[in-house]
């Protein structure tokens, strides 16, 4: 599987270029998917706790929601940390899954 250029965003971390996209997942979770932009290698998937997709469903009672919005600096951190933890963006292999919580990247093995 590859990430389509349409609907995805590009980010450069170090000297490498990546494509990323965020999609809704289970309630209270959004899913970040990252892939190298030039080599269709191993995919990275990261669950991020956020109620952002519930905002309009719960409006105007949104005070208790975790309206986490992911910014580019966090994407860069996640990519760098995933590489340290064994993600091979230029290599082949199964999808590598993590959970991002409290500025930590935790493996979902």
C-alpha cells in the first residue's frame, strides 16, 4: 500500500522527504500514516488520542473533549523517534504501529 499524493502532506525530516496523512479511527483516536516520499518502503502507523472528530457531534458541549490537533513539529518528532525505535522507511516490511501519548512514542507490538 502507498500513500497517495492527493490528500497527503509532505514533510522533510533531516535530509529525507516523507508523505503523511491523518484519518479518523476508533472513537477518541486519530491515525497517522507515514511513508517515505521517494521509496515506497515500510509504512508507519501511529494512534493519537484525540476527540477532534467528535467536535461537531458534541457541539456545544465540547469542554471535556480532547481536541488534540497534530502539528508539523509533532510529525517530525514521531518520524525521528520511530526511526530510532526501528522503523525502516526505505526498507520493506510489515506496517510498524505505535501509539503517541504524552509526547512519547510507544510500540504496539
